[in-house]
C-alpha cells in the first residue's frame, strides 16, 4: 500500500513538471525569447515520470489484488476442509444468518428501507 502512495506522489510531480513546462513555454513566447530546451526537458521529464508512475501503480495494484485473491481462496479452502462445505451459510448469501419469512420484515418510518431482524 505504501508503494501506491509513493507512485501517486511521483505521478503528481510529473503533472507539476508538465504544467511548469507549459507555463514557461507560454511565458517565454510572450517575452519574445522562447526557451525551447528548458521547456522540452521539463515536459519530457514530466511525461516520463507520469508514465512510469502509472505503470507502477497498475503493477502494484495487480499484485495487491492477487494477494487478496489468494487469501480469499485460502479462507474458502479452510472452511471447506473444516466442515466439508456443509455449513448453513454455504452459498446462501446470508453469512450464517437465518432467512426471514415475510412476517419478519419491518419497514422503517424514517427511510424507505425494509429490514429483517435476523
């Protein structure tokens, strides 16, 4: 997670360099002495920083997602091995809660949401 923050800051620095290159280019044109080398250097450096940071963010996010998938798969495997997948919550989407019959539902007077006490 720390890596994503550093990469986001790097990407922001690249954007600042691009903005600076644009501002210097416009100011030097208005002054009548265009600084092409300085503008191009800052612009290219800003573009490279943003490109590398974006690539790094994608790679880091993919790696983090893979880690989460592995943990979820491990937890599912442990549950199946512990109870053979026979728990009451298996595949019900209830998370171990018992289901509600139509008479159990209540409607809140403050909101339009219906709730089940189970």
